[in-house]
């Protein structure tokens, strides 16, 4: 087996706008011998890759099936044994819902040198698009990055545990069934009138921002993917900018003390 000489860079591509890439990401794309990228990476960013580099879309179907994580890990190992600079390009930030943990474990086990280059995660790009201050001190002092997707073991998200933190929720992969998600959040302890904002294609052409409430979200058609849902008092900038609306966070009326009080 060839000796491992290459370095793998797990690079964040940000939410899509090429101007949001880090300088380091651009430099690595121009240097890389091989780039393995996710499906969500925009064409403008892919155009920065050195023209003679090998480019593999690992988010695409290959011979009628998607590559498994184990197959991607094997590709990283294969190229690290043959090339100098390998970029594993991931949407947003590699460490947020990007399966970087599995790749880090595989690279470590194989004795391959690697570095991580952060990117703008889509929760922050979405907050920017919606002009939402995620930690407006009148309303929230923490943020939870969550996903509406079930975990790999099939375990459902425990919304009541997350809601109980009174954090602003940034929900990745909200799916198409807003009625179901809205119901789960209300069952988890939020009130129907809690503001929420859906941001579709943040920073990309066709970006859309929909401001609503949890109750109304249930009757809303899903926005085009990729989309992210921000939930909590901070999600309504109108409320933030009116000092008369400022609330004492301790008397916040957006959260029910007992989730079973849903209809009170
Ligand atoms: C597998 S996760 C990857 C997250 C990524 N690592 C990050 O840090 O943003 C994919 C989800 O990120 C969100 N997402 C990615 N790009 C987005 C964008 N431009 N606008 C809104 N949401 C986006 C969507 O919720 C999408 O379903």
C-alpha cells in the first residue's frame, strides 16, 4: 500500500455565496489536487477549483446509489496515499451537521494528516438574510442549533428539552411538513404565537425570507430547499426594534411552563 503523504482539508464552503468563503478556503481550492464536494456547494464556488484538479461530487448518485459515508472515507484515504492536497468541501461549516465527526475518526485511524477550515454555517447566513439578532438580549441569551431530522438511530428529537432552554432555535433540515414540525414544537412547550422565520436559499439567488408564527407556519407551503427555520422571540425583528415591546425575559410569555397546558 502506498505511504500516506497527503493532507486532507475539511473545508467549509459557507451557505453558497462565493463572497462568504474564507481566504483560506479559496487558497486551498486553487491548490488542491483532488476536491470531494457535497451536493449543496454552489457552481460559483466549484469554478474556483484548479482546472486540472480531480473533482468528485460525493453528494450525487453514482451508479444509481448515493455514496455511503464509508465509501467517502475510503476515497479520502485512497487519495491521501497518492496526492498532496485533498479538499473535502462541505456546505456551511464542516462541523455543523456535516458528518465531519465520522471523517475525522476515519482519518485519525488511518494516520492521515488533516486540518479543518471553518465556514459560515447556514444558521448564521439565514439570520443575516432575515436581519434577525439571534441573541437579542431582551429575548434570548443562547442559541440551539438543532435538526428536525431523526438521528441515525431513528430517535425522534426531544423538542421539550430544547424548548425548556428558552434559547433561539435554529432548525436545520426542517423538511416539507411544516404542520408536523409546528405541532411538535407546540407540543414541546412553545405557544402558537411564537415568531418564526423560514429562510430559503440564504445568500443564494432566489433567497426567500418568510416571517410568521408557529401557529401560522402549520398552514404554510414549504419553501424551496435548502431552508432553515429560526424559532423564538428573536425571530421577529419588528418586535426587537420597538422598545415598547421589550419584555422581561423572566416573564417571557412565549413558553408554557407545562407542555401539557397547550390549550390554555
Ligand atoms: C446537511 S445540513 C449541512 C449544514 C451545513 N454544514 C452548515 O453548517 O450550514 C443541510 C441543511 O443546512 C441548511 N442549509 C444549507 N445551506 C443553506 C442555505 N443556503 N440557506 C438555508 N439553509 C441552508 C438546510 O437546513 C439544509 O437542509
